[in-house]
């Protein structure tokens, strides 16, 4: 397995993962019916860098890193992670999150923020907690879950600087 | 006085206000040395709508409204407000914030969120509190203030639906 920087050509392998997660609408603030063009912009072009997690030349996961706010906020990055449904429960999100923290430090960021974690996504919240992130905000009914209705979204944060 | 939707032609009058506020770097997550082109994108093109506050055909303030997160988050909007330094303390921010809440309701939004309020900007925090916003998040040292150093940034939120 390896985690390497993605090229635009990798998008063909990222798109099925992205589309499935957007359509489920349980974890990300992306449109359910997102187009390939929108996804390419959101995941590859707009972020500062994008990575893929590969095993036997198969893309099983991907993440992006971007500056969360410009100017006085540009020392804080934001990341998003996606794992193929067939490859979940194998520690790929953990590996990518740890990798992203190393990349963040190398790029000079002092903190990492997740802006919009559905509180119903308990596995993710538990994982980010384990990896050192704290819940620093709770947005009441900000996430419209397809089966649970309006649930709170969390803001999670980790200071990276030693 | 009036508040009306801005056109791209209004940008010439918005730009001096924007540039002064970005250069001060005390309140917004924008680059200090922002270019006109970036500002036009951030304030006019990227948001859903932009408004100006006018008095005697002079632009004294401006605000934008945008969808804060897509898909499961698209019922929550985000706004940003700027008032010309010569016109502060006259209730223009209050008038624009109240106007923006009416516009938000008319556009179908159920809540309004401010993502990045410098905790050092005590006047703004007091004003948003007075207008019904609660502090729902505190981002430790997320705002690098030019004279105060790293200060917390606040996430503020108001449910608009009756």
C-alpha cells in the first residue's frame, strides 16, 4: 500500500468513491446529484493538494488538504477523507488522517479543522477523537440527514504545532 | 438610505471598503494584500447574492449571502458584512444584518452561520449576540491578529425558522 499525491488522471478512480458518498448524503456537504465536473473542482482543483491511498494499483481512499481561511486564518488547514465502501474498517481513514497531519506540518500549517462533521457519523467522530481532534463547535440542526432528519454538525479541531 | 442588490458595476465603490478591511487583517479571513480580481470573486461572483447600503448615492456598506455547505447543509447560509470606516457606529451593520435575515428567509434558508468571527472583535460579537446569534463554536488560536497575536475565532449561529 502507499499514499501518494493524486494527479488529474486519478480522478477516474476517485469519482466512483466520491459519487457513492455524495449520493448517500450521510457524511459530506456535497450535493447528492453532484456532477463529475463539480466533483473534479471540489476534490482536485480547489484544494491545495489531493492524495490517493493505493493497494495493488487500486485506489481505495483519497483525501484533500486546503487552507481553511485566508489571511489571518491561513495557518489552519482543512481536510476531507473518503474510503471506498468495499475497503472500510481496515484503518485506511486512520492512515490517511495521520499522513495528512504530516503533510500539514510540512506545508507549515499549525492546526487542522473539520468544519462539518455530521454528529450522526459516530464512527468518524470516535476516530477523529482517537487521533487527537476535539469537538470545538456544535451547529444545531445544520446537517439534514436523509433518514434521521436534522441533526447537529460538529466542528472538530487539532493544534498540530508541538 | 436604501439597501439594494449590487451589480458588478458597484464593485468600484465596494473595493475601497474591502481593501481597507482586508489590509487591517483584524476581522476577515482574506489576504492582507488581496487583489481587486480576488475581491471581485470573493464578494460578488462566488456568493449567491450581494447587496449595498447606500445613502445619497454613496455606498457605505455591503454584504453577501451564500450557501454555507452544499447538499445536507444547504439550508444554512453564511453572510459577511462590511461598513466603510467613515460610516461606522451608525447602525449600518445592524440594518444590513436584519435585511440579510429577511433575504435568507425569502431564499428558503433555515439558519445563518458566521464561520470565523475574531474573538477580539468584541463590537461585532456583541452586535451579533444582540441580533439573536449564539456562539456555538470556539476555534482555539485560529485567528492571527496583527497586534494581539493568535486569538480564538468564534462560530456564531442563528436558527431563522419560526
